[in-house]
C-alpha cells in the first residue's frame, strides 16, 4: 500500500512538471522460459511457461528526476528465483530525486554502496535474482571537492514487501590531495557506519532470548593511496555482537553472541604493458542480513553487504563447474558431536589472496610478432580460518566459544592457478589460449564427498570475414579423476552481420554420466532493441556473476529475451 501511495506521488509530480519540457525514458526487459520434461527436474513440468518482466519509466527535468519500475512474474518467476516473486505483478520501486552540484537527495527506492561493499551494498542483478533496494531517504552532501557525506534511513526491499528492520547509514569520503600539494599522489580516507534495528523473538521453546541485541551495526575504515604507478587500498570492518548466523542456512544459533570483522588489502603496480595486483582478504562471521531469519537463504535475499568470491572470473563453461563462493559465516555442520562434545571442527569465515599479472610482449619482438602478445596470469588461494575451541556447554552442541588464528592458511578450500595468452595473427584473425589448474574441496564447499583436482584447457579463435561478419570457435577440455570426471565442450558462433548472430554449444560429460548439455540459438539487434532465442539443456549447479552465485536447477527448454528502450 505504501508503494502504491508513493507511486501516486511520483506520477503526480511528473504531471506537474510535464508542463515544461523534460526527458522521458522507457525501458523494457522480458525474460521468458518454456520448460520441457526433464528427468532430472520433473517438478518444473507443472509450470512450463515462466516469465520475468521489467518496465522502467523515467522523467528528468532540470535538477529533478523521477522513476518507477513495474515488475511482473507470471504465471510464475523463471526457475530458481525466490518463491516470493511467483504470480506477482505490480509496482516494485519508485523514486524522486533532486541533484545539484552540492546536494543529491533521493526519496523512495535507491541503490547505494559504501566502500567495497563489505558494510553495505544495495543493488540489482536480474540474472542472479537480486534486488535489495532500500526504501526511504538518501542524502548526499558535497560541500567542496574534498568532502562527500552520505546518510540514509530506510528499510530493505524483500520481493514486493519490505523488511521489518529499520536501517540507518552514514558514509564519509575525504580527499587529501589538496593538503599534500603533490600531482603524483592521491590519498582518500573513507568512514562508514550501517546500523540495523530488528525486534527478534526466539523460536526455541522455553528460551526467552534475553541475549539478543535488537541493534546491530557495522563500521568501516578505509585508506586509498595512489602514487605514480603504485596503488594501495585497505579496509577494516567491524561488526557488533549478534546471534551467530549459521553459514549453511537454517537460521541462527540462539545460545551464543559473536562479533565479526573483515580485512581487505589490495596492492598494485601499473604501467604501459605491465600490471601487477594482489588482494588479501580475511572474513570472520560477516554474514549481515536485514532480517536474521533470512540467513543462508539460497536466493541472496535481504543481504546487506557484498562478499564476492575473489577469484578469476572465467569466461568458459567448463571453468565454471567448480566455482568458489565466499565463506563468511560460522558452520558447525561438519563437526562430529558425541555426548555433547565437538570432535570435528568449526568452519568460520575465510582467509586467502588473489594475484593478477598482466604483461604485453612488444610488437616486433620474437614472441610479440607484428601485433604483440598479451599474457595474463592469476593465482588465488582460499582457506577456512583455523579455530580453537575455548569453552563448550554440553547442554547444547552449538553453545561453543572459540578463538581463530589471525594468519593461518592450512584449512585449504580452493586453489586456482591459470594463464591466458591472447594473440592477434592478422587484422582478421585472433586467438586466445587458457589453461587452469585448480583444487576444489567439494566436501566443505558443497557438503559432498569429493575433493576435486582438475586441469582445464580452452582454445578460442575468431576470424573476421568482413562487412560485420565473423566466425568464432572454441574447444575446451576438463581432466579430473574425482566427482564427474572428464568433460569436453565446444562452441561455434557466427555473426551474419552487426545485427544478427547464431551460436551452437555443447558440454559433454563423457567421463562418468555420458550426458550432453547442449544449447543453440540466435540474437537480433536493431537500434536500441535486442531479441534473443535459445533452446538447450542446462546443467544444474552454480550460476555466478561478479563472484556472487546462486544455485540453478537442471532443465531443458526454450528461453526468450527482449531488451528495448526508447
């Protein structure tokens, strides 16, 4: 009802301002599926047709802008979206904004991120089914070129509803360049605070929940330095005590309070033809939801902060079978409980690093050839925090206190070493060769038995025929003795023009199940409109975008996509 009233305010404002000339924008996106019978996922045949639709209406005039987003998920949302979207059609977000040189005020729904997102990120990603927009007031104040302040009061979107908790946030960005009086050095300080006020009633019979704090907050301190070709970014986050949120879902542990923290450090060097970057991150009990009972839900709903997996984001299908997700919470599920005592271990958070190296071999050299050769290498390693139990109440297997080693990388979860070589042979022909060596502890990361050691190779080549025409082909292979064993994959893509393209792809698990996951389709672009249609068999597993993942079901059927704006 509140959304409907606010939408009325937006349309009334647009009507009043429309007497003057302004700019109207309209955007439409439609994603539809028709799912056929699939032995691996028989349940989807009850709702063969599914569709997600988004209509954006915007109006800008002078320093004001207004917008609404209408969404429809009928007869049901596409597979693996949260059930709260099913059969829903209506107003999803609405906002009114005023912006000038020093002030930016938004009333209604807004998206926001503080720093790297460890304390707050409100964003939308339709491919992942995420839209955790905030509803309230967001104010930015820029008194000069040195200072920028942001403050908000809001509640978080949850499907077509809003969370029960009240949220407040403050962020400050301070540029120190003018004080340094140097053209070669840039220094910025960042400070953030995000608080959540949520009434919580225990679901455990006879437990009053006196320990539960209604108010939980996170703070962040950041320092970014750039000097000549060098840069360094650092961030420390503290999360106040809260009931312990279980990493593997299933709600919260109601008998113990725990605080959390995160450390993020990036160092790099960049010059023409050479780039080196390394990122270190340590997370401990950093799950943060607008409502505690949303903890561990598989749809990424009501997440307050942004904790992506910091690994190489691979482009090829076989390299995305074993994908690392950030491990940010506490998990007792892998322990062995006997007589109320933990004989196994506690899984808490993660620690690890990622290193990227980019180098371009000069043109005219022996290895560079006429056009040069680009080489990119990446190494990532992630482990669980080493925990030491300090106290355990035998009346409850989860009533445990423990300490963690600050720097201990022994509990290995994941390792990825990869190298990519890009070579242009002529004005029309270019190729990419990629090799990956990885370790994936499926027992810990997916609670399944295997610890996977795998090698993956991919070769891609593109040939430009002329007049917008091009042919691209890729072949891939994955070698492993564990899990589903060996895979082979290939893709063929033909661009008939700058507007029309066709593709066919297949992943074949010949090592164990002798199963094909094929996909073929076409896309057409005209002006600001794009139409795409494909038919195929989707492998069940993780779908990841930008290091954030969600589980997708195995399915077979058609997918149709329209994106247009005017």
